[in-house]
């Protein structure tokens, strides 16, 4: 009868050892993929925040341009009147 102490601590066949090594490598690859995916999600979140900020800044810029255009258009009749007045003199 065999006792537990006679069972070798190493794999019984080379195939088992190879399978174990490949399993470990596969686990490392999966972990690397998971870490990369997590990092990309974080970067995407940052990009989305920056994009929203750029959109808000662009919207403010466009509104300021409309305000400037409106101001210039309101001055235009006055300028025309002044120009006509100068022609008369």
C-alpha cells in the first residue's frame, strides 16, 4: 500500500507541467487585458470630460460672437447716420 508521503511533489507527466505553465501565462494575459481595459475606460472618461468642456467653451465663444455681431449691427444705423451727416456738411 502506498502512503501519502511517497507521492511526488512534482507533476506526474511533462504535459501536466506544460499545461500548468500555459494556464499561468493565460491568467497573466487575461489580467493584462483587464488592466488595459480598465486604464482605457479611465482615459475615455477623461476624454469625455474634456470634450464636454470644449463643447461648453465653444458654445460660449459662439454666443459671444453673436453678441458682438448684434452689438455691431445695432451701431450700424448710427454710423450710417453720422456718415450721411458728414457728407451734408
